[in-house]
């Protein structure tokens, strides 16, 4: 039973992801999480003010269940299938992050300085989160999908634009971590 509380190895989780993708391909569906935002906005009435949100959201109902399942699965995994949520970081990484002001590095799952309740008392952090959210939303729309949609579904469908988008996601992540992040903190 203790094996359930450890991270699943690649040779278990990889084939499970492939099984989900084969099932979606068989059913003629494409996987992606950012498409759910469009469905949720349509459900809330955004179609009254913007043509982009005028579509039959019921055709995407299955994807809303995937999103709900991801939230519920994440909750179950975090609260019932995990002993220790804190990732093991290289000591040099912990030292570097503490120099940037992230004193929770190595002792918390996410930096509490940025994602804890106290973070919302800092206008700088609020602006940083809002601008980051807008950029991610714009990027997902501009790229025609999010990282999960392109990297998992698009590449498994042999779509060249998804391969290019995934390469761009990785390059953008590297630039962010090594160039922009040090300038922000």
C-alpha cells in the first residue's frame, strides 16, 4: 500500500496518458484545458457581448468533466495519496531561491511568498500575478491552445503546429527562468 503514496514512475503514468489519448482519438476528441475557459465564459453569458463566445458549449461538456476530474483527482492525490508534498530541490537551487526572497524554498510545495495568503497584501505580487495570468491567457489563445493541448493532444496527432508551439513553450520557460525571473526578484 505504501507504493501508492510515492510518485508514479514514468512507465506507469506514461502509458496511462497514452491510453487516455488513444481513447480521445478514438472518440474524435482533442484534449486541452484552456478550451474550458471559453466554455465557462459562454456559460456565464459572455456570448451576449462577444462573438467568440457564441458557440454551443454543450459540445464541449465532456471537456468540462475532464477539468472537474482533474480538480477532484488533484485534491484526492494531495490529501489522500501523498505523504510528503514538498519537492526535493537541489541545495544550490534552495540557496538561490532564498537569495531572491523565497524563504519557503525547500520547505513548501509552492513558494508561499507568492501563493500564500500574505502574497495578496503586496501590490507588486498582485500586479505580477495579474499580468502573468493575462499573458498566459493571451499566449494560449494566440498559440491556439495551452501546453497540455499542444504537447499531449497535438503532438500525439502529429500536428506540426503543436510541435512548434511546444518547442516555443520550452524556450519561453527557459528564458523566463534564466533571464526574466532574476530581473523581477
